[in-house]
């Protein structure tokens, strides 16, 4: 399994070389997902506005990794822990929204977000009593709905 992740790391570094970007790649695990965090002086350019460039970088890395490995592997590309701080924000958002739903007994619909961000919200809501969550809508407007448990 480590060999697979080494190859993914190589793919990411190769992609960055084509972009003429120097970076260190660190690896960490969140549940069953491996996260490759890039440390670089070009972080703002790699992240882009609201993480748009980072999303594209991850998409390209996954495509190239699939081509190299011959199988699909779930992994996340992060830059300077941007997604980690976003995850912390999303967890807090989920806790606050969950508390509000518990208090008011009314459903709450969050803003549209990526599948990765929705997964973070669902995981956090899963830890709370009396509330549940589901994804509703179609991409790119897919959102998390938090509602009281029946």
C-alpha cells in the first residue's frame, strides 16, 4: 500500500515540475483517505480563489495517478494545510448548525460545497445526537441538509 502512495507522490512532484514549482510533499491520513500536503512558496497560486486551482490540481493528480497505477485511488491534495484549516472551519460549522437544528427542531440547508467538504460535515454531524444529515441537489449546487432525527 505504501508503494502506491509513493507513486502518487511521484506523480504530484512531476506535475509540479511541469508547472516549475518547488514543493515538499508531506503525507497524513484522515480516516481512510491519504492527504498529500504541499509546502511551497507558490501556495497562493496553487490554492487559487476559494481553492479553485487546488481543486484542479487534485483532479489532474488523480487522473495521472490513475493512468500510472491502473486503478482509482482516493487521495486528497492540500497546500500549506489550506484544506485542514477549512476542515476545522467546516467541523465547527457542522457543530453550530447541528446545535441550532437540535434547538429549533427545524431543518437547515448549508451553502453548496464540494463532495470532500460535504463528507467532513456528514462525519461531524454523525457524532451529534438527535440530528442527521444528507446531501441534496445536483452538482455544482449540491448541499448538506441537517435535520432532526425522527
